[in-house]
């Protein structure tokens, strides 16, 4: 028979005439009812209810005592217990909301230990025994929890183990109790995320290891395991506690998360793991293909934010609240958002991990990827942070994963439904002929693809033509980074026109503005056009005034050029040079937007992003914080005297922002339709692919307008040559051999 008892994690202290205090590790409470002073001390597990009633009979009516005990039981403060049970462990469970005796009994279900890699199972077994759990060896015991110990969460065999467990509906706990940083969790069970969900996230954080595994196929790539006995004991104890929680029925926010234990600092951190809806193991593997095949349908979308981040459906604060959980060094898509150490307090810029748009197939590409980060900038700190997060998620969403819609065909087979990749890449015949020389330079941004014939067979994926309102097809490798080429490289994906947004409509707008920006820059740069300046003073923008003052304090000039092309969408380049030493350290940033004010703010905030690289350079050639040889050569040798197109045309009046801006309304979808009309008026076509990944949820769009130029060195006939003449800036097209010999390098 059980006896009534105040929960065993609560202590009772009575102050006569004042009340009975209930004390626990989480706080205290006082019960001021006079009955409590007499009743609560008797609820100590040593008296049955009748004995308590008899003890208080002379002071309190029996029915009042019984009613008070029943009320305390309903309130969860009193439970019926075994008077001989271990009060310490039972009190622990009761502090977690479980019945102590029941939880202790449930530990008898036991734990089965399995190891992968160099882990001593005996240390775990000792910790489990100490925690009161039974060790199970038989595979037939289905009530036991499987504890899997490993020295690496990406160890071979873990995926197949998870598949077996899911097939039988058995939960299992993963732990890495070795190393300086130990991991415990998550619990994998059929209701939650699977091991594959975790594996995808972990691999995304290990770029160097994946590169080495591709080069050294017969060697396991991993750092050595280093630890001490005390650190292992700590981790084994945490793993045993997690196992006890599961068996004892305690569920909490960390049950399906990874707990990291930094044994060097004794700090712990919980890393939430979410189920990936498109997971091939626990989700719908056809989901991405299904979503990407859908026609684009614009819906009315109100603009609620219109600052330097562009016209958006949500503010940067809302974006961080909605998608900030994706920042995590273990289970996240973005390892962390780190303010760039610029030594310039006015520069608002964040790094958000490596640039996934860069292919990693050589040591140089690996180094570039580790150095070239996804970044975000802005006028405000929150905008810079949201921008960095958006860029990282955008790049993640455009990485090839194998579940994208694609099929094998030739351009001849597809006919008018297929779009030749060079209509977007725009390499010239001369570049194709000199491909080997171009690619021997080893500059990732200037790689020339192979020339594709119409009968070449390769994989194609759908894009939606908003112009023709039907699906068309482009090579899969033109759309997705890290595409696994199995033949000639006919198309190369890049980030131009790829954008994230807080709605599909504002993402599409940002992708289009990027196309406009790059197109305008290419036309200006390669033709070395003289363009009017932008009247920054007339904008009366306090932030711009401050930036000009900050630049002057660094012995730099700052100005802007109006490089708007024939589409009429304002495009701006912000330029700055050093004035106190022979090397002018010229830098520039770009921006394009229907609202010319936003175009200017974007260009200057991008300029700020590059400023730390040159702000502290010295006359002897030192002090550059980003010593890329191509850029460093430019900084040390380029002058405005040699490159007059970097300065405002003295024969044209400065452009005013108020005159440049194109009128738009309050609906983002209508702005997209305006963009479509602009390109159609020039005989081009607006295409889009919804790249939004189900596990991310942030809208990401790839926008294509075949014929618009990238600002990299792509010299095919078309707008690069025709637009300067149509604008009246040149009398005749520039010959390919006479284009600016310096490829755009930002």
C-alpha cells in the first residue's frame, strides 16, 4: 500500500503562526493556511492517510483533513508513494514532473549498447549501472533503448543502423563521449527527425573533410581523438542521464536535439534538430521535384519594408525571428553570423559561412571557399545581419542535392522548349576557342564552359517563363551549384539572379535587380563608358553624409556614378580612392533598384564591405587584409587617371535620385510584372525557378533573363556591344579585342 507524501523534491519548513514553506532547487512557496502548519509535516511518507487523520482528530475534523489531502493531490503537490522507495532518485523524477516510483520502475526496461569507431563500451556500461539501468544484450528485447556510441557522428554504419531502427519502430540515442567537444543526442524515434536529417546538416559544416574524402577515397578523414578520463566520464554520465530521461518518460526541448559539451570550458549548448520534409529516409523524397515543377503564380503582396534591404514583405527583424533558428554550428544551415572584424565601427557587415556558390574541386578552390565567405551588409546592424543570413540560405538552397527535377535530353530533342546555356552565360566564340588558356589562369569566376552542340545529351531541369506562361528547360548544371558532372562541362551555375526574400515576390524582385546590376556594370566596365555622377548631396541622406565624412577621415574620396542602362532601372556604382599615397586603392560597390535611393544605399553599403581590405594599407604595400593577388594588383596599380571611366563624365550634369527613380506601387507582385514588361520591351524573356527548400522555408528564386550580361568576362555578341550605342554613349560597338582587358573581379 502506498502512503500520501509531499513530492519528494520538496522540503517542508514551518514557521509557527506564519505558514508552511515548500522549498526546492527551483524556488520556494509558502502556504499560509493554519492547517498547512500541522498537515504538511505529516505528509512525509511515514504515515498513511488514516494515521494522519487520527493524529489531527482533536484539532481538525477528519473530513477536512481528507479533503485537504485530496486537494493537494489534485494540485500535483502530493502523490501516493512506496515508503520503502529511494527518496533521492524518486525526488529527482518528481522535480521533472514524473511520478518518482513509476519512473524508477521504467528504468528496468534497460539499455543496449552499440559502438561505432574507437569508443570503450565498458565505460558507458559502468555509467548506466550507476544510473540504475539494466544492461540488455539480446536483440529480442524490444523494450530496451539502444545507446549508440561513436567517435564521429558521420561514422560509416550509422545510417544503416538508423534504417533498421526505423523499420522496427525502435528509438535510439546517439552520443559521442570522446574528444574535447562531446555530443549527446538526439534521441531518434519514428515521430521525429532521422539520422539522415542530422547527417545532411553535419556534412554541410565539413567542407574541408568532404574535399579530402573525395581526393583520398581509401582513407578516413577525421581529426585525432583527444580527451582525458575525466572528460569522458562527464560525457558518459550525460549520455546515461539522457538514456534515463527517455526510459523514465521525461521529455523536454533537448530530447530530439544534440547537446554539445565543451570539456575545455565546461559549457554546454543545445542544438535543435528539425525533420527535413524532403528527407529521403523519413520524409517525402519527391517533394522538391514536385515543388520545382509548379508554374510560378504571383500573388498580391503588400510592401511593408522599403529601406536599404529593398522592398520587402517583412522587416529584417521579422526575418531574423522567422529564420534565425537556422543558425547553428552543428544542426544549422548557417554555422554562425559573425560581425566582420573591420576595425571600422561604421561598417555594418556580417559573415555567414563559406560561399557555397564556389565549386570545390582543387586546392585553390578550397582555399578560396574558406576565405571567400557569404556575407551581408546594410545601413543598419540588423539589416546587415538579415542580409548575411539571407545570402547564406540563398546559396544553400541552390546547391545540387540530387532530388531536383531533371531528365536526359538534347537541345534538338527539346526544340523551342529548350534554352541553350550560352544564351545566359554568353561566352564568345573566341573565348570557347581559347578556353584552355582562360581556365589555366585558375580564377573560379572566369572559368569558360565547353561549347555545346545541339545534339549533345545532358540533364535538363524546368524553369517557368513568365513571358510565355509555360515551362521551359535549361541545363541542370546552369541552375545548381556543385552539380556532379559526368561528362563535358557545358554549363556552370553562378549566383547571378539568385535571391532570397521574405516572400516569393520580393525574392524574385531582388533576383531581377541583381541581373540589372550585373548587366549595367558589364556594359559600363567592359566598354569603359563615361557616365554621369550621382548628386549625393541633393539626397540629404544623413547616413550618406556620415559615410562621406568617415571616408574623408581615412584620406579617401567617395562618389557615385549613374550607370543605368536601357531598361531604365536605376543602377549605381559607388567608387572610392585613397588620396594620401601613390597607390589609390580604388574600390567600388554596386546597387540597382527601381527606387534610386535604395540603389545608392546598396552601392555604398557594398563599398563599405570592401573598405576594410584597403583601409589600413601602407605605402610599402603592406596592410591589406584580403591579399587576393588579382585584387591587390588592382589596388596597388590602378588610378583614376588611367581609368577615367571610374569618375563622373565632366560633360554631363550629375543625376538626381528623384529623377532616376521609377514609380512603383505598394504591391510586390505588380513590381514583378513591371520587370517582366521591361525585359519584354527589349525582346527578352523573364524566367524563374522556385528554389525554396522545404526544410528552410525561406523563399529563394533563381531569375534568368537570357541575353542580360553577367559582369564577369563573358564576351558574346549582344547587349554588351549594342546598348552603349543605343544609349548614345558610343558611336559604334566596341570590338571584342578592345574591351576592358581587366575582368571584373569582385
